[in-house]
C-alpha cells in the first residue's frame, strides 16, 4: 500500500499542493479540521487514518519512545527550512517505502 501523508500545522501548505500534483495522497491539519488539536490527538488521528505524520515537532519522538501506536512519523529536523528539500525527501520516501514499512517507524529528513 502507498504512503499517505498528514502534514502537521507547522509544515508549509505548499508542500501538500506539490505532493498532490505528483499523485501523492496528502492531507493537512487545516483540511482535516484539526488545527489546534494537541500532538497526541494529531498522532491518534493520523494513526486512525493510516497516514504518516510529517512534523517538525520533537514531541512526536517522545510519543514514539513511549510506544504510542502510529502509522509512521517523518521528522523534518533541518535548521534551515526549505520547502523544496522537504518535498523532494517526501517524494523519495513515498517511492521507496510502503505504508506497511512505515508502521511504528520514525524517519528523519
């Protein structure tokens, strides 16, 4: 099964548009009506929807270390945010991994 992304509120909305143009199923917190939900609620939503959450927030790594179930976490840890770099990495991840491979896994981009 193909990876489906869920972009945390700190990720540029432009990333969702660009990923969709390439045929990648992508949802933002705003589109889901989840703006302002807590991080645990965001992760639970993504897990229920079978979506890999893309975030800059370290709190998701803490939840992962506490064995909170999730469909996958992509942690964007760049000190200098670049939309094009993030988008390129997400496309590569989508092409090289399946949703099943991402279950319970953290990837750093």
